[in-house]
C-alpha cells in the first residue's frame, strides 16, 4: 500500500547540496518554539506583551521550515516521498493530544456551564478535529451576534487548521515539481525551481493578505490564503538552506540576535489592527526566518544565542505543542471562576504547565515514539520518562485548579431586607409600574437559586430561539448592515415603520443595536396611536467622530448613516426621537472633551430636527448568562453591571452631552439595578442575551416602565393614566403579591 503512494523518482543531484545538510540547530528551533508559545500565552493570559499573538506567526515559519526540510531530505535520501509516511507522522504528532484536549474541554464546559456555551463548544470541537476551525471562527468572528460573547475555549485550534490545510496541498506540489523535472532530466534544478515557485506563491499570498486585511481583517486573520505566505517563508528557507550552510559562528550569532531583537520589537509595537496580519506580520516572520537561518551554518548558534539554547528553553520548546493546546481552555474556563489578578495568573500558569507536562510525557511523546500506525518499526524507547511524571503532573494540575477555584471567596446572595430599605415600595396594589418593577428587581437580586421556567430558555440563547433577539432585528432586518438588512441603513429603514399608517403621532428610534433592542419596549410604551420609525445600524454610536470596526477596519458607513439619519428625521420632523447607543469601537476622537463635543453636537441636531428628543442610557449590562451561569453556583455569579472603563466613560459622556444639548435623560439603570447591582433575570425573564442587549422578551416587558419614564420627562406626550393603564394589564397586576 505504501509503495502505491510513494512515487519513486530518479535521485536528484541538487547543485552543491551536501547529504548531511541539517535543518538548523535543534536547540535553536526548540528555543524559538518556547519563545513563540510564551508570547501567545502571555498575550492571552495577562495581555502582555500586546503583540504576543505574533507567536502564532513564528510557529507558522517554524512549521513550514521543518516540514519542507523533512520532505526534501526524504526525497534526496530515498528518491521518493512517501505520503503515507508523511501523513502518518502528522497524525501521530498532532492528533492524539489535540483530540484529548478537545474532549476534555467539551466535558469540562458541559460539567461547569452546560447549556448554550457547552453546545457551542461541542460544535467548535467538531470543526477543530476536522481541521476546519479557522473557517468556523472566521464566520462567527464576523457574526455580530457572537461579537460580545466569551471566546470559545477551542478558538486557538484555528492555527492548527491552517497548518494542516497547507500540508494537505504543499507536499503534493513539491512532488509534482520533482516528477516533472525528473522526467525532463532536470532533477538537479529541483531546489531552484521549487524556490522560484515558492517565492511566487509567497508574493501572491502576501499581496492577497494585504488586500483582505484592509477589507476584512477578521477573515484575513483566520484565512489559510492570507497566512500561507508565513508558512511559505519557512518552506522557502528550507529549500534555500544550502546557501546558509557555511555561515560561521560569529555571523550566526549576529544574525540570531538581530532576529531576536526584531521579534521583541514586534511583540512590543504590533497591535491587532487594520494592518495585521499583512503587512505588519512581515516583521516577526522575517525575524523568525533570520533566527532559524542563523542556526543552519556549521557553527550554529549554540554558544552565542543562549536565550534559545539553554536547557530550560529547550525543554519548554519540547512541550510547546501541549502548552499551546491547553493554554486557552485553562485561561477561559478558569477565568470564569476567578477574577483577573495575580492569584488567577499564577494559578492558570502553574496548572497549565502541569497539564502540558502530563500531556507531553504521558501522551504526546509516547505516541510519537510508538509503533502505532507503523508496520514494522520497533518502539523507540530512547529518552523515555517514567509515566509517574505524567500522573504526578496531572494530579498536581487538578490540585492547583481546585485550590484556585476554592480560594476565591464565593459571593453571597444580597440581603433582601437591606435591598427593600432602598426601594420605595408602594402599597397594594402598586401605585406605579416602575415601583412594582423595582420591587421585582430587588427580589431577583436576592435569589439564591436559579429559578425554573426562565424565559427565554437560558440553555438556548441562540439567535433563532424564541424571545432571544428582538424580532425587529433578527426577523425584520431593521439593524442596518446586519444579517437580513437591505441596501444602505436608510434604504433599509423604508420597511421598518411600525404601527398604523393613520396613527396621529410619529416617533423615531435612532442609534445602534442597543437601540433596536429597545424597540418592543418603545412600541409597547407608545401604544397604538403612534407610528415608530426605526433608524439603526450596527456599531455606530451617537456622535460625530469617526469609528472603526472591532477588527480595526475602516467603517465609513457609520458617518454616512449619521448624516442620512439626521436628514431623514429633519424631513419627517417627528414628535419624538428616542436615541441610545454603546460607545462604539476605536473612536477617532482626540480626547474625552472632543468626544463630549461631538456627541453634544449630534444630540443638538436631533433635538432641532424633531419636536421632542429623549436620550436613554445604554443598558448597564451583565455577564452573558450562557457563560456565567454555572451548574454549581447561584445567580450571583451573573450579577452586573459590566463595569467596563470604556462603558462607564461613555455613560457619563452621554449623560453630560444630553444635559448640554437640553435633551432629557433616562437612566436605564433605574429599571435594571438596585444600588448598582443588576440581576441577570427579572420577573422570570432573562435580561440580556449577551453583555449588553436586552432579550426580546425582556424588552417587551419594559414597555410599561418606559411609558412611565417618558411621561415623567415629556408629560404631555404620554399621560400618566396611559402609562398606568398599560402597566396594570401587563406588569403591575402580576406584582401585587411580590411581598
């Protein structure tokens, strides 16, 4: 069978190539692997260095270099390339540890979280083990509904998928070139032709990466086509390795240190933005190539490049694959129990090291040296480490993880009596839907157990589940530039007018996705005598400053939408404009004061273009229930608000701007929180489907509350009796027996 896939060729005589060419100093390679994995772990765990994600780019270069060198040496030595042998080695090297980590992660998420998060992780595992995770995460990364949820603990498998997709094609291309050259009697030109073709492929992939990074950075980050040039750079170095074979010790040391300095600079200055992975990744890729090239020569860099060649770096390099596999599940899952801080960092780092050690010595290395999938090869027993090391490391990891989780003080359920003292509880029946609602908020905060029958189902908060995303967004496509929308946001708004055409009053809801998540509440609050026009688009905050997409790409559509929305509102001159938004991402304001002026200016224009305007604060937020709801903890694990610095700053900016523009301000925290504590559900209803957006069911329930708020701010628009009547039939009557 093997011979059927191993096409034998005339043994080529590569010009000037010595059979003893080595693939670079093993210590150098292992040390570079250690540096790469430590950069990635540092970035994911503590956010330092900020460009630590370039470790993946270094991995790509190393992988391209080693695999290509292996194929060329096999062909030089035997006259053929055995694809059965190649893919057998890949399976033994990659698959066992990858499967075990994926299964362990799925089992842990089911045990700890259950529900939506566990189900999503199971799907991620399926894609990961099919080596297609990069396609999965490119798709979900551009899905606005997934943009504010906790990352998948298997998201790091995307890089493995890119590598294996590359190696599904690259060996066959090498073989094709060698076959053609052999038949034409030009086998001695093999390296020249392969290097030329490789240079063309690298150039093409790099140029494509530049284009795709500019237009779709998220897809470019995960794309095999946009990353192929990085693997190709290592492959090209392997093809050209004879040119570096005569490098002396001093030259090698200079090259090696220059490469290391360039890697350090890359890690410190590169940021995830609109120019990564191309062209910014060119610096760490070139630096990795230089470091590897320095180790090819006779003298190598064993003596001079001690950061890579010392025993500790070499050992970390040995276990780097296991470290990489385990690091993200540990960081994500442990982080759901422990707040950021030195205790969490230490616990995560130590448990990760122990798990990787156990995985390497107990699984990865034994399988790689075993006779599994081999016909006649004896088991390699060299450098065998007793299994006791693996068992002890695994047990130690469990102890560290358990100690870390247990050491975190469990928050206790708030005292209901104290909460009641801060709520002006009305008599019976309630005098106001807002008072009754706040009583329900207080009761929800004091819950010690997850109640049954929550709506929508906390175990299924997917986009298509009933009551999760408001219909105006998910079904009607009224959030511009999102799934289901048509044309520009203003063109899209033509089909987003709600209410009777003969209704005597008109209102406009303007803003971003948090605005449209309030649409059911506003429609309920205004009633049948109002028509509601929705003018919303995603990721576009109130104001005048430019913004960028979360991935750093330009977002000129936001500025176009703002101006068009002002024009449309001015044309309609409605009786009421309601505005709200989040701060957006990567704002171009030069300072906080400039942001305040920009937001004030925009709100002033809204007020001029309508009879009345209202600004509602963005939701106080809470951790996504799909990831904070743990099977062994009570609702306190999901208490908000989200005290993000940017959100807090924006809240004050929006409130001050509303005052400066003379526009009434409604604080949503009055509905959703008591004394700054915000429950994940109220009156049996899930508050948010992610960090910031109301569920459709919650938004509808907020209608009577919003009616009271509008009456207080603009009394003659909605009568107090109207708010009371709307509340009595929906909220207040159900709250009479709360206490």
